[in-house]
């Protein structure tokens, strides 16, 4: 059974929950270094300011039981990449394996295709992040490429994968 959640804009009142849930190496190890570890209040304030400036808002809090426990965003590209948007997400470890991120990805992709003049949504999970690869595949994303040992995380060279879903392959939930 899927746990109840909702996607909504971030608010400064989410700061304590953001810091609490983001300050986890098991989350941070699968994120870019812009997602710091340890995760500080200052980092949280900066993120919330960034996440709330879009029009339309396209970076959402994942709320469970009244508290922000993760985030998901659609990032439209520009210039020659303008028909694409990048998907990024994270979820607090206590909520893994409950169907939340899979359903949130479905909602975010639907939002992307409804809101933006794009043909493709892509995500770039680390080669070490098997859970993220599985959840993308569950949502109809296809592996388009693997770049071997191009990312540096925690002093290790790791693979970058590119998964994508095309508008014509997307089946709204």
C-alpha cells in the first residue's frame, strides 16, 4: 500500500524538517555536492529561497503527515536543450520503500508535460544508486546512456546514468 503524500511548494516553515531529513549521509551520497553533508540550517534557508522563486513553482516539497520529508523538482533547460527538463528528487530514509517517490515522480512528470513545451524529461542517477534506477524504470524512463567514471563523489569515481521519458511514451497516471 502506498503511503499518503502530497507535493506542494516549499515554505520557510519547512526549515527544521528539511534540515532534520536532509542531514543524512545515505541521502546525500546519492546527490550532487550542492546538497551538502552535514546539512546545515544555512543550506536549508538557501535552498528554500531558491526553490520558491520559480514561476510557476517547479520545485516541490514531498509532504507526509504534515511535514516535508523530501523534495522533487522539474528543471526546464534552455538554449538548444529547451525541449528538455531535468528531474531531481530525494526522500528521507525512513520513507524509502513505501511507494512515495515512485508516485511523486509520476506526478512531477505529468506536471512537466502539462506545464512546459518539452518533449523529454531526464534524470541522471549515479550508477551506484540502484533504487533510483528502479524507480525511474517503474515510471517508464529508459536508460539512454552510461558515462563510466565521470563523477567524483566522496573521493570515488562513479558512473553517471541518463534516464529519460519522452512525451509520446508518457502515460498519465
